[in-house]
């Protein structure tokens, strides 16, 4: 049964377009970076919300890994944290 579930998962995963998988990977990487920086600097979500003029729920969305970040949002976060979240 476990093997069948794994195979089903692999089959379904293979149906997701490569560009969509990459987009999700990017989102997770950015979310992980933001979360790591906040933890390293001992900044709470509430403090970060104030720093970015956003709601705590928005911060949770950012670090949750499912946010479809805009360039405007990435620029804001990068500026507040003083690091480049993306490099081209």
C-alpha cells in the first residue's frame, strides 16, 4: 500500500509543469530566507509587520512558502532587511 501511494504521488507530481514547480521552489526558498533572517536577528512577526507596514497575517503568508511574491514586495523586504533576496 505504501509503495502504491508513493507511485501515485510521483505520477501526480510529474503532471505539474516544470515552470510551476520552479515557481514553488523559488517561493519556498525566499520564504525560508526571510524566516531565517528574522530568527537570526530575533525579529518577531509583529515587529517585522511594523517595519514593512504590513499585517502580521501578510508576514505569515510570506514565510509560509505559498506567497506569489511581486518584485515590489521583494524589493520592500530586501530594503527593510538590508539583503538581496534575489540576484539576477
